[in-house]
C-alpha cells in the first residue's frame, strides 16, 4: 500500500484523469494541474514525492516547473512526459537531475513502473538521508565523546604522571630507607645507622622528630635507643606511658596515637576522629615485641593520615625486620668476639684446616708458636709425623677415632718445639668435607721441669751418697791429721822432716774443705732470712773481691737501679752465691777485663735480680748443659760444687739461677729472688 504523494501536470484533461485514477488505485495520493501556474501553486503549498510533468504546457515549459521543484523540494523525483522529444530538452532534463524521460503515448503499466521506481528511489534516498543524518549525529556525539574522553584521558594522564612521579619519589625514599635499614643490621656501630635512618624518615615524612624505643633482651625494660629532635622530658613521659600500656597488654599491633591512651584503651590512627600528633609504630618480629618507633607529625583527620598510611606500614615492616636482624647480629657478634677472646687468651695454640689440610685459622698463642711464614702452609708443614713416613693430616683424618692426642714436634727448618697435639675431626658437609681442629700445648717448660725433676732426683741420690762418703772419709782423716800434728811436735828439731808433715797437714785441710762442701751440697743449711738492704750485701761482696781483682788486674763495678732495695733474705747465703759467681767471672777474664754487678727489678714485680756480667772468654756451648752438675769443673784446683751449691741456695730462697753466654764475648749470670721469702711471709723472720 503506497502512501506517496504524486503531482501530475499536463494540459490534457483526459490524460490527467486516467493517470489520477491509475495511480490512486496504486495507493498514491495524486494532485493534478493542467498548467504551469497551478503546478507552481501546488508545489509551494504541498510536498510531493514524485512529479509527472509534461514538457510542453500552454503557459510555461515543463523544465521551468522542474527547476522550481529542484529549488523548493529537491528530494522530489521528476519524470518528464512529452510527445515532442528533442536532444536539447533531454540534455536539460538530465542536467536538472530528472529521474526519467517518458515519451507519449505511453503504456500505463510502464508509467506505473516508472512512478514506483521513482517513489522507491526517493524513499531509498530519504532512508539514506535519515541514515546519514543519524550517522552524522552519531558521529557528532562520538566526536563529542571522543573529545570528552580525550580530555579525560589527558587529565588521567596528568594525574598518572603526577602519581607516577609521586610513586617514584615514594619508591626512591623507600629504597633509601630500606638501604638505611639494611645498614642498621650490617653496621657494627648501628647507632650511627639508626641516627641516619631517623633523620631521613623525618625528612621524607616532613615530621618534627622521631625516636626509637627498644626492649631489653629480657623484653621487660623499655629504653630510648636513639632520638632525633625530641625533648628528653617528653621521652621520659612517653616511656612511662608505653610501659604502663604494654604492661596492661593494651598496645595494639597497628600504628596508634599516643594521645588516645586513657588508661583503659588505645585507638589506632585509623580509628581517630580528632587531631593527633604523636604516632607510635609497634615493632614486632615473628610474634616478639622489639620496641616502638615514635614519629611526631600532626594529622588533622583520618583522611590526612591515609596519605602516609602505606608508607608508614612499609617502614614498620622494614624497621621491624632490620632491628630484629641487628639485635641478632649484635648477639652473634658479641658471641663471636667472646669466643675469639677466649681462643686468643687461652694458653694453648688452636688451629683449623680445610679439607685439604691447609691452615685457615690460628689463634694468638698459635701465632706465637708458629712463624709468620708458616701461616698459610699445610698442616704437615708444621708437625712432624711421629707415626713414620706419610702425611700426618691424612693419618688423623682417616682415623676411626674422631678425637686423638699425640706428642709431636712442631718444626720448620731450625724452628722446633715439642707439643702435645689434641685433634678433632669435624665433617661439616659434603662440599667442605672433613676438616681438622687442633689444640696444641708447648711442652718446652714441661720438658724442662721433667728434666729438673730428674736432675733433682739424681742430685738427691748423689747428695745422700756424698754425705755418707764424707762421713766415712772424715773419721780416718781426723786420725791422720792428729798423728801428723803429734809427729810435727816430736820432730820439731828436724826441719828437713817437718816440711813434709806441713804438706800433709795442708792437704788434709784442703780435703776437709772439700768434705765440708760435700756436706753443704748434700744437706744445705736452711736460710735464715732477715730484712735489710741487698745493695749493702753486694758492696760487701765487692770489698771481699778487691784483692782478687787487683791480683788479676780486673775492674769490678756495682750498679743499683732499684729505688727500694729492701728485702728479706739470708744475707750470708746470698753473699756466698754472688761472691762465688763473681770470683768465677774474675778468673774467666783476661788482664784488663771487667766484672759488673747490676741490681735491678726482676721479670715479676715481686722479684729482684742480681746480674753478674764478665767480659771473659765465655762458656763453650758443649759445656753449658753440665755447668750446674756437681763435681764438674774446668779449674785445676776446683771442686765443681760452687755453682751446684749456689743454685740450691737460690732455689731455697724461692728464686732461680740461670745464665747467658756468648763464647769469646763473656757471660751473664742472673740471680732472681723474691723480695720476701716464703718463710719470711710465714712469720719466720726475726724482728730485726
């Protein structure tokens, strides 16, 4: 059913009526005009979809109506009807964009098809126009939305740029604070690292000040660890408040406001409804309370606090972990220092090796025993294998017993020390394999003491033998002396015989002196200590030596470096010791030689030392081990008991007698005795 409007213009009435009826039946609304003027009026008044216009009209040309329609109703499709077609009219109709050109007479069916086609074309054009209008409107809306979206995107990009810049700054700050936090646990003096951390935190947060409050190891005492721009009085009251709240188990794990504590409850910062200033950040690591970080910054509302919320939570995590690490590392460092102190102060050498036997650790005592050049060498370079050839390290590592003890020699070239080596085999893991821990003790002193005990045992046996021999010899010697004296009285007039008796008596006296020395060696007298000046004793010795020194043309000198030379000794016995040593020195010197007696402090403060130094020929190295043996002498008329008796006297005083000698340059004897003898300390000294 068509609803289009059709204008028919023709000067033939019959044709108008036929077309009117025909098109009306097809459903069109038809208007007819028999002249150009009437057609123009209809065009000005109504709108038409299709116009059938006769080319030749009585008053005007049909082309004029087509032009008028194009101006007034450009959407109307025009169909030209004519019985007088020409080329010019056809070209003009085409130029005016007419839909079709129909020649009379025409078939109604044909004209109906043309009108339908024109109407359909017009409807399609209208539909296209509407679609185009919709598209244009949609395009305008899309353009507007695009512009709006572009502006939103620009605003979003600007906000993202600002957020990104803020995030970069935030990340930079967090990185720096994180690194500072790492410094807290890595720096031995973590107080400096904490100070730097608090300063940076206040700068980044624009805070007024901050403080770190930490619990003691027991977790019971809370103290200020470090502070930045906060008053001491305020910190004292803060400590009291936090101790009270924590003692009541009211402190939350969330960041909270110090001002919110009323004795019964504490509000977290997210719960605050009014302005606050003191922010407390709890530091908790694996359920253990470490302390609190106090940050002074004013927040007027919960909303203003939210801008720092995530940053503060990150700081809480970083600082909790690093403080926990720092505390643990500090404990480990203290334990390590404590262990190192023990290792470096024990009197035993300690060393460890790697799995190949290379030495990787030596304590101080081991460094004293081991030359510097050996520190990086192999275990076998230090210790001689007492089990024969092969590697001592491999022997110990491969032993079925993880612990062992053996006496070995620590040796390298001319360096040799007897040691007791205690070892433990430790297997760390598959990579490090088996390693060795060795503890060794210098046996030099022990060996010396053992030798001293053996010597003392020999001397005791020799002393007992000497006492018996002296007793048995003295009895017949007394008879011989008495008989010789009687004979000398009876033969007083026979001078040639008396001289032989005199020689006999002199030799008997010399033998008696030897016997006295034997008895003194076998059973020395107990010292009788008295208080006095030892320098006076030495001056007496020099006076006694003066004639002997003059005889040998040797100079004897004395030097006292002590401020206080008062001591408790047996003056007579010490005089005997120094006199014996000095006489040996004089006899060892060539003409023009020197013997110096020097009095000074001993190696220990409670000891004094008398040094007797001569410029003689020195003692040959092969004789030094026998020097203190009884009856050993290099003099033609000596008994070999002088130094033996002198050593016994010195040892009876609680001291020691030793020497140093360089062959060809002289000898030094040292007498070291305590200022106060043990007997004197026990009260066995006379009141004088």
